[in-house]
C-alpha cells in the first residue's frame, strides 16, 4: 500500500518556440533548487520517499512549468 502527498507550483511561461524547448523560467528553477536544498533532505520517516521535479505542464489551457514536491509513503499491509 502506498500513499502520495503532492504539492505543486505552476509558473506560466512558453515551453516551446519554433519546435525547440525553451528553458524553464528562473523563478521555477529557484523554487526547485530551494526545495532540493531544504525540504528534500530534511529528516523523515524510513518509509517516506521525498521527490522534487520540474517539468513542462499545462494548467487551464495555459502552458508553463510545474515544480512538484511529492512524498511517497510506503506501507505494509497487516493481516
């Protein structure tokens, strides 16, 4: 049994121009780096896995980049 807790920040921005991918805006990269440097390495329970990602996304028809902070909680089933 696994549970997922997800926090997401959206940064509106074009993601492509002329068929080429445009780099993420600086504020998205800063948010990802902030999470990687602080939240990602905080002390956690052994069954928790923390993940941080930056990826192109669409929200309400608007393109941009999403920074996601996820916690995957691995559990064991009991009989």
